[in-house]
């Protein structure tokens, strides 16, 4: 059963949503843990959860600090709807980049090496690569996932 509550302006101002986004292998989880440890040391309680929803907004309105790490786009560089919704009401957005697994430049994109068509496929370096724009475009044309010099 849901109850109603009145939230004062000062309570809302204390709440905060931080969204950490980036491609695979960009250190999102590491940054989330670092921020968690920082708040824990400061005597703040933290809860880590996997699912994104408007619950984040509700928690922030209750004066809670909400830290979220997520992919900002899929292997086709299309946004995840739920992440886009979260970004729209986040107080702070941290966009991380990985290191391009082909050339070593900054890599803002996740490239899928397999031919699977489903949008969500669980995998690691055997399935995905972090790539810069140039290498993403080149691999999209070639669809070649041989291990590179840096991979």
C-alpha cells in the first residue's frame, strides 16, 4: 500500500541524483564504488541497486543521495530509454570514456563483435569492445572482431 507524503522544499534540495554513464569498460562501476566509499566514510548510508526507474526521483525528493551507473547507449549507439529518462532529472551527469581497444584513443562507444541481433546480450571482451568514433565506423563496415594489437 502506498502512502502520501508532503515534502518540503528544503528536503528536496538535499536530495541528489548522480548518473554515471559511459560505454563498457569505462570504469562506471569503479566510479560508483569510489563514490559509495566516499559517502560511507562521511557517515552516509548507501544502497546499491541494479534497476533504474522513477524510484530514483522519489528517493531524491525524500532527501536521499542516489548514485546510478549505466550504459548510455547500446551497441548501435542508440540510447536506452530508461537511462535517458534518468538523465533528464539527474542533478549531475558523469560521462566516462574507455580506452579504444583498437587505437588507444578515448572510446565513448560500445561495439558488439558478434552477429546476435537482440539489443541486450550479456558478454564481456569476447562480445564487446570499447571503440573511438573512427574505429567504431571502421569496424561497423568490416564487422571484424579479430583481436587487435591493444585488445
